């Protein structure tokens, strides 16, 4: 006897007291007679219905009975036991019946099992289906779950399709062939038509995915659309799925090729593509056109910034991030240069104007150059890069420093009151803390010019509980490391050593190296001063760093990445990368110090620098060489010596002109010219008197006890109409205040939901980071496409929700919501 019959009957008797067994083919009497089921009495139905009925219902109402009838079930009108049968269970011993029994499914699903017999041949498939089944499943839902088992997915159409697309990308066919073998292919294409509007004489997953890309691209470009809005929602979800990212990219490329998207894009204006990201080619088209438009100055800086911001939502943004950023900074640079008035009335006026506005041109040039380098797209960016280089060198650097040079030439003394002079840094900035018995840490970053200090200011202010202020200082001449580092120490007299080392003496003592600098600091602070390198500080544990601060009233920390990189011929081209890394370094150093209980921090530099990314031309070098009775030290931007010969291309300073002792003269090439020097780089230089070299930042940083960071508020603007009548919904969102250092951006997920909490539209991840003071420029229009599920909410209220991610988790909480009334005509019938 097949043990499965006994198992199936045992299961049925767990739910029923009476089970009917019709031996339709009259071939199972032997099995019936051999069957032994404890506690169950076997009876045969054979023209004895009335007596059986009386016995099983009246005489033995607690006993379990198996009623066997040889032959088919009688017609209902002839079936005297029909009422009992309907109230109790029925057993069939054919294969389909056994499967139904194993799955605890009623005989109403016999057609489902018989139609897809191949599916049930495998125990693994049956077991997988059994785990998915629920008591209220319909035939359609059961078939969907069978489809999901075949596809290895969750029982939802979108995940079934995602898994079939993954198989297509992998050039495999096992899943789709299994679906066909199990007779589920007709159901699959029926559901594809129902969900996505996909119908084809030659239906296949490859044909579907081509139509999917074609229709969704057409929705954004006014083309012919064959699929529904649900298809667009599916594509967006699939595109943004981390699990299927590589699959999406591969099929997008294949479909883009099949649909000749490149040729279509050639005919389009990039502006109509800003919201589309189904093909990598779209980003290439937008960037290519943006580069040309910025170079031709046919687009405004504001528009470019807005377009680049919109593209940050693109699937391909990370790959093209540096190109987008470069184009944005190029447009900003051109705009800033166009607005700049490069006039000044003296040294102090020049420094003040530079520190208020002109420095931004150096900053924008640096950011542009940095992103172009990291993009690796020199050819694409070639023409725009040449244009920016020409503008930066000829219309800005040369122009501003030629004008500045006139005042430098006229200066009897290198000073520019009320601008802080570098050699007064200790007395003006450090000493006031000591007078109040407060400790202070000084971070000196070699070659951190003013514009880098300004970016650092913004980064520090963005940190919670940190405040910072920035002012410019005038660096000493010549603007090289030994001079700047010496001037920042406590000093009465500064003097360049009378030898070929270029070392600067502080009150007669060498200021070279941390050991000498510690001696100078200790002498000025009654032994409570010390110099350390940033590397040494960052390797200390919390206890060691706290002990270091406890033992000193003044701590000088020396950081050297920009100068270390730029001063070498083989690495000078990486100066701007070094600047980016320096910003990260310095924020970490500040946090390290505050965690060691430092509350007063000063940050400054020994000097700035000139940098032009393009190889220099002959005209960038001084026409003559510096000569004199004794030349002690030569550099690209200055010469030290005695009895130096006068030269119209060079400005000669006596030591007293520069506030120095001794008799070493200094010669500096005028404006931004370089001196020729074998074996050294020429693009990254310092030592001269250009604004970029001698305007240095002084940052004052404080740690507060209470949080001072807030996040922008976002409002949903209710329009005149709160009724949804079409398949789309446009919502206006308003960022209540501009993003600033202390008011940070907010990221929200937006979508339309049913009252049951089901998403009934596509979902948008939105970043509110607008900085404009103009309220109109902080409005965001977002369009949502409704899916078929939305029809189930017809005549009901639906909820537009903004959700915010809980920090450090994958969960969301509701931020704000707005209710709408749904009034749409039904567009489809439902199977499940």
C-alpha cells in the first residue's frame, strides 16, 4: 500500500471526523481493505446510505469514519449523503489529490495542480510552495507563488521579473525554461500584460526588457508608449536596487544599443534629458553638451548648478561625478571672474579685497582642476580646460598681481595695517589666551593658502558644537617655509642665517625642526610650550594626548602635506589632491585635540603658493638671472644674497624693509614670474609676494558644550486642488530656509500611499540642500506616477508622505504628510 495514501488520510482526519473516498476507477478496493488507521472505522457505502447516516450522526457522533464507495460520486440529487460530505472531508487517491492533500489545499484547486503537474514532480518545489501558501489564497495567488518558486524570488510580480532579468543578463535560461515546463508561461505573460501592459506575438524576457526601456524612455521624451505607468515604477525600482545593479547596467547597455539610443540622443537638447537616467549614454550626452555650453557661455552658472544638482539623483552619477563637478566649478569660475573688479588702492586694501572675494577664483580654479584630473577625461574636457587655464592665468593671476606689484614696489616697509602681520601672530593671537590662563593649540599646515583655509572654515562650522572664525594675515617675505615657521613662533628678532642653508634664526636660535621650536616655545611660556608633528599627535591614544595637553599651555602642531607634495618636481601636479586630503587631515586633528579637552584652537600657515596646472610658457619666467656679490640661496620665487645687482624684473628688499635683522638681501621676481632653476618644479611655487603666496588664513576654532546644528524644514505646499483624477500627481515641496554651515540639508523619501500603508506610486529620494536666499529658488516640483494598485483606493483618501531615514538604520519614520482624495475611473480588473 502506498504510504502516502495513509499519510494523506491521517492529515484529513486531523481536520475532519468523516472522510469520503470515491474509488472512481474501481481499482483501489484492495488498498482500502488493507488500510489500517488507528481509531478510524472503515465503512463501505453500498445502497445503505440511510442506515450509515443514522449510525455516523446519531449512534456514534464522536467516532471517526472513512466511508468508501466503489465507483464515481453520485449526482447531487441522487447523493443521500451530500450534506454530510459537504460538511466534512473528501479524499481522492489520484496523483493530483495526493498533492493537494500534501499542501493542505481543497479540491477546488485540483485544476491548478493538474494543469501544472510538472511543478509538483519535485519535492523541493512542493516544499517551497507549501511555505508560501496561506489559507485565503486564490488560484491566481497560488500560480503567482509557483512562479516565484520557479524564479527563486518573493511571490510578487516585480521580484519575479527582476530575477528573470538577472537570468537574462547572466545568459542563462533555467528559470524561464522551468516556468514553461511547468505550464506557467501562459500565466506569466498574462500577468505581464496585466501589470505592465506588455503584449507581444513573440513574448520573451528579452523582448520585454527592450520594450521596457523603449517605453520608459518614450515617457520622458514624448515618444510612443506601449507599457503602463507601472512599468515605469518597476524600472525605477529595479534601477535603484543594489542587488540587481550590475544586471540593470548590463541590460541597459544592450537595450540602448538595440534601440539606437545614441543616434536618438544626438538629435535632442540635453535640457529635456535632465530627469532621465535609464541609459549611461544619457549622462554622456548631458555632460558632453554641458561642457560645450559652458565653454561657449550660452548657459548661466545658476542653471548649470541646478542641472548638476538634479543629475545627482542619476543612477550613473557616481561614475561621472568628477565631470559634473568640474563643469559646475568651471561655470562658477567664469561667472565669478565676470563679476570681479580687480582694482585696489594699497597693500591693506588688496589683502582685504582678496580675502573677501578674489580668493574664490583661486578656490574655484583648484576645485575645477582637481575634478578634471580625477575624471581622467582630458580629451573631453580639453577645450574647456584650456579656456579656464587662459582665463585664470591671463585675466586673473597676471592682472591682479601686476596691479598688486605696483604697491609692493612702492612699499617702504613690508606691512599692511590693520592686517595682521605674520611675525606678530604669537603676541596678537596666542598671548591673549595665556594672559587669561587659558591653554591654546596652534595647528600650522604648510602651504595652506587662504582659499583652502576658507574651505576648512566651512567644514569645521558644519561639525556639531564647533564654531570658527577666519581672518587674513600677511605672510613675511620671502614666503618660504623657514621664514613662515620662524615668524609664527614667539620672537623679538628674525634673521636669515648668513650661510647657504636659508635657515631663519629666532632671537639668534635656529627655528628648524620640532626640537628647536620646542626650545623657543618653552622659553616664551616658562617651560609650558611644546612643538609636535601631526603624525606624532595622531598616533597617540586618548590618555597620551590628554597628558600632552595637560603638560603644556601652548602646543604647536605641524602638518605638512601640500608643501611636501607640491615642492617636488615629480609630484607637484598632485598639489590640489594634497589640498583635498589636507582638509580631511585638519578636521581629524581638530577633533583629536577637542577629544583631549582642548577648547581653544588656532590654525594658520607658514605661506601660500602659486599653482598653474598647465605647463608654463617662456613668458612666465623672468628674463634675467639674479646676480650679486654673493648669492647664497636660489629658489623659483626668491634669491638670498649680498650686494645684489639691481634689475627691473626683480624687486630687491633690504632686510630692514622686511622687518628682519642681519644683512641678507632678498630679491623677488615681480608679479607671478619664476626664476629659472634646474631640477625643480615650476608650476607649484612660493617665496614671492603674490597675493596667493602672502595672504594666509588664521582660523579661531572653539568647541561648544551644546549642539548648534539644525536641519532644514521642508513643507508640502497644498495646491488649489486636493483631488487626484489622473495617473500622475505633481507635488510642490518647499525648503523653508537655506542650507548654511549650521543649518544642514535634509534627505527625504517621498511617495503616495493607500490608507493601509501600501505604496501606490513611484518613490523619490530627495535631497533638500538649496542655499539660495530667494524663497522662490527653494521650491521643488516633483511628479509621481500612480501604479495599478492605486485603483483599489478609488473614492478613498490617500496619503502623500515624506519619510526620513532613522540615522544608522534602514528604517524610516514619517516626517510630514498630506491627504488627497482619489477620484479615478477603474482601469483594470483583478484576478488577485
